[in-house]
C-alpha cells in the first residue's frame, strides 16, 4: 500500500463545499422540475440532449454515455418517457442492434416550457452567486476533472471538452441528472 496524501484544510474545504453544493443544487433542481413539469432531472437532460442532436435523435448507447448513465437505466427512462409521448424509439436500418431515441414534438414542447424556469433556477442557485472568474475557474477545474475521470485509468488522451468517453459505449456510472 502506498502513502495516503490526506487532504489539507483548503482541500477539505473545497471537497466539502463541492459535495454539499452538488447535493443541494441537485435536490432543488429535481424538486423544481418534478413540481412544475413532472420530470426528473435525468428526464430533463434526456430531452435537452435530444433537442441538440441532429434530427433530434441519438443512439441509445451514445445517449447513455453522454448522460453518464447505464444503458439499462436509460432504457427504463426512455420507456417511461415513451409512454408519456415525449420520445419514441426507432431501430437503425443499418445495424439491427442499434436503437435510436427520438424527441417527439410533444417532448420538444415540454422542454421549451421547462427550460426557462430550469435555467432561472440554475442561475439563481449557482451561476449568479459566483463572479465571472469563479464561473470560469469552476468550469475549468471541473471540466479537467471530468475529462480525467471519463478517460479512465491508463488512457493516454482524454476526450475534449464536451465529449464523453465510454468503454465499449457503456456508461461509467448511474446518475439521476
């Protein structure tokens, strides 16, 4: 076993602030989305990701990877959203194993209704309480940490900003946002 490098006071303060802020922000966003639109944070993210994709569709494996979610967890969510008419699935004509999630007009309309208050809440709770320099530092620091975690152990080149890395298109962890 190697020598443990314990966190110093400033590092502990940063870690505690990060984990507390993440939990509180996530809880408040979940509450707001559920109360106002009947959506979970993950469902909102699914709608948002699909809305920005070409033809408002993505392969399920690619979507799971982008959301850092398992394929089985995403399949369940897509099934629930499909019942509500927010998304539909379609098979890929060139690959029998591939399935696409497609954002419906109803799903797009719900996203367009939900997005303004969601963004207002993100601004109120996080963005607007920070200085532009703090926002930049947060984006840079967490972006670098995300790239290193997504690259996985031993990978030489982590993905660029905005890209996700998945081993064999599997998501690296389940999460609900």
